[in-house]
C-alpha cells in the first residue's frame, strides 16, 4: 500500500509559488496536451500540488519505461560505494563464459561507465530485448553485437546497455536489481511493493520494466535533490548523485532541445540547469536544484517535449525566492481543479434503437492477423459488457455509460490480467465506441463497432505506439452467427 505521509504538505504560497500559476499549468495541460495521468509538485521537500486524472488514481502503480534507468544507475552507484566493482571495469570481465568466439578490440575495451553513459561503441541497440523465448540469453546477444566505434566516443540511446548494468550487478552480488535496492533505497523511501519485469534468465530488465506510484517517483526525486540524504540518513553517496546527474557526455545534437543538453549516468540534463529521469510517453522525475523543486509526472503523451515546455513556461518562472502572502481563494480554486482532473469518458448517447435488437448476438470474423475470432455486446441501461474472443480465449470488459467502470482483463496482455477502466457510447444509431484505459500504463485503445444489417465492422485504434508502428489496425468485418440474448450476463 502507498504511504502518503512520507512527504509533508504545504500551500503553494508558503513555499513561494502562486496557486494561480499551478492552476494555469493544469489548464494549459488539459487544453494542449490532454493525457497527463498524474502530477506532483514539490518545493523545499513539501508537496504543494498533487492530482490524478480519473480513471488514474493515487494508489495505483504506473509503469516507468526508461525512468527505470535512473533507479538502475542508483544501484550501480551503491555497489561501487560497497567496493563491488569500478566504473572502469571492462564489461567482458564479468562474463567470460558468454564471450563471442572472436571478440573485437572495441568490445574488449567497453567499460561499465560506457554502459552508463550510452557510449558503448555500438551504432544500433542490440536486439536481445525482443526475445522472450525460454532459452534466450540477452547477455550473450549484447556481447555478440557489433562494436564498430571506440567505446566512450559515440552516444546511442541503448536500453540494452542498462540491462547489462543489471546483469553485472546480479552476477557480482547474487541479488536481482530489485532485491538489491529494496533494503538500501526502496524501503527507506517507503516504496514497499515495487515490481520489475525480468528477462527469461531472471535478470531485472534495468532499462525499463519498473512499476511504482507517483509519490514514489517524487520521493526518489527529492532524495536526489537532497544529494542522497533522507530523514537524516545518507542513502546514496553525494558524490555519486553529483556524477550521475552531471553532463558526462554529449547527447543528441538535433531534435527536441531538452534532449540536446547532455547525458549523465542514466539521467538527462535539461535546460535551466535541471536534470531528469524520464520514460517513454511522459514518465518524468524532474529535479530543479536551483529552485529546490521536484516535479513527478506520469502520462500517455506522444510529444514529451511539450510537457517539459509547460513546466518551464508555467511553473519555473512562478517560483519565487521567499514565501508569498497566503491566497485562500486561489488555493481553493487550485484544490478544486486538482480534485476534478479527469479523462472524459466516451462521448455520445447511452443507447440506440438497435441496442435491444443486437444485445447478446455474436459476430464471427474470418481468419485475420489480429487473431480476433468473435465479438459479443450485452447492453443494459447503465453499462455494456463487451466479450471478445481471440486465439487465446474469451475476455469480458464492462463499459460504463457516461462514466468509467473498473475491471481487469488479459486481452492483448502477455503477462495476464491487468487493470482496465472502460466507458462507451453510441456516436450515432449504428456506431458504438468503447474507450479503454489500462491504468498502470499509458495505453488507451479505442474500439469502434459499426452495424450494417447482419454485418459488424470492427476497428481498433491505440493512442501510442513505439517507433514507426501503426496506431490503427485494419478494419475487420464480422457476420452474425447466433441469435440474440437480451438478458445481460450480469443479471
């Protein structure tokens, strides 16, 4: 369970920020960015504002993606301080049994520090992380990948390099990355139920796969702001904090400006002398030492720079050096804004003249790349149950009308059931739209069903994809194969 007493609370004005400025940030986000899931603002170690966009909620964990890397870096710093290994140790020295037959000179020179700074000498990221077959050996795949450049001279964003840090830590200590961090870092910060996905050989992924809550992210950022101190204890050496968050190497020379500011040990430098850990689609731990401030964000956005721009434009200039006069009206307005944060449910009407006629009918689909076999819709005045069958089985998802209904489903999940919140509406008499949020992730698929006589078209759209993948799948056409059942299964 989450512990909400780890960080004290204060009014924004007491810590030198107008409540109105934070409210402006939220309004601009809702207008221009839309898909923030949670937000916490700390200054001088105190929480000034916190909010979750429903159906996302405070107690629920959220996947971090590459923000996980900053926790991996911390574990490496702790192990170095314990004398387990050094930054200049070569990578191959840890894995003599996994070496390729003819290792290149550059591979032999690759050091632990080159993994941390994404300067491995590889020109592309090794592909091991795509292989979850039982006999996959990611360490061997990494070491077999070409190293055409001298390590330490060429930045390539490389999650497999971070995985290798995790593999080294486990090889040397005998503990997984997560277990190693539990006593040293996570439990002292009040993070008691973190999870971390593992490769087929049981090694924490390191570069991604960690799942914690928003306040956990905020505590981690505050620990770094305090240079490793937490409630009178030095959890992480201050010199490691300084090294990890400094500009160790140049990063991307082009593209988004906050990705051009340099890279440390699994931390990005930012404009305004700030730094951050971040993960795909807007998972952020932003630390602003000059302002003694931390911002923790989870999100599902395609444009991560837009989120940082709003922080720099709306929040940073509002931070004053001393406390401001209390503004009870503005503080109350901010409180209402935070309490009412929500993703709008599916827009449209709760019913259609066709609903009763088609309730319980089954539409079957010819063989297709999506492996979808059939769909059923059971309609009720307040909710709809969607039953989907694919090549793995049946999945039931309950959809709210004008609201979000919580449940869980293993549909399109390789790891079993996961939390989902869902809503649906008729956009016209023949079109029914279901919108889902997988609330421990940034992903929000939309399913559109269009009726035409005895046929049903089905289209699946997802809000975000990695790389150049498509957000829209091919439209499928199903045909009725059974009669209807007007009594929904929950009755």
